[in-house]
């Protein structure tokens, strides 16, 4: 399995291009110099071709009332350059 990550989002790609799943996190700022991530939701796996900007945006909008969509763009860019 391969992990593609940003601060609050992770896509786990299954071997042999069988699909992947989206995980949404909440990254906390720590006064001790590290930033732990808390898992909010881990969605069911979908086909790789369904892992699009619109899919990620719809799932993030279900969890966050405000979110920096630049992070979604960064995740999809990493996904597309990885394949």
C-alpha cells in the first residue's frame, strides 16, 4: 500500500491499482514542537478513477464547515504525479 498525505488528508492506494481510500484528519498544533493528527473519518475504498477533486471536496465538506481547498488540490496533484 502507498500513502499520499497532506496536513489533514491521506489517500491510501491499494496494490495493483485496485483502488484506494480517503482518510480525513484534524492536525493539532502542539506547544511542544510536534503536530499530532487525529483521525476524523476513514472512508470505504473506491476505485482509483473515483479519487477526484470533487469526490475529496464532497467528503471534506461533510466533516469541515471551513477547509482550505488548496490542500485538496495539493493532494490530487501528488496523486496524479504518483501514478
